[in-house]
């Protein structure tokens, strides 16, 4: 069973570029991970502070391994500084 996540990140004022860099680093690193089948980041055309992150992993084990990766830890370390709001979006079948 694959694990699919859709998350919406709203960057704090004047922090969108820094968040974008960390999310881009996460994309490149995640796609090299064994068990990651998709990892994409989209920046809104209407609001430069809004990012949609879509990820898919082959298993819970692969998702948990991803969450302990260095790029994910780097994002988590700066989360409060960069992110105003994070929302987990429902997955529609």
C-alpha cells in the first residue's frame, strides 16, 4: 500500500525564497530515496508564499525513512522560522 501526502505550506512574509530552496532540495534528495515514487512541489501563481507539496512512497517504512533524512530534518529545523501555516490536504480517490 502506497502512502500519498498532499500538504499546503504558507511561507512567512519575506521567507518564501528560503522555503522554496529547502523544498527544492527536498525534492531532489527525496527522488533519490529508495521507496519514493513521486515528490513534487508547486508554487502558486496567485500567491508566491503558497506551496503545494505532493509526495508518494511505496510503504510506511519508506515514508518513515524519508522523515528522518537530512533534507527533511533541515526543513523541520527551520519550520517555525519559515512557515506561517501548514495544512494536510485530503487525498481524493
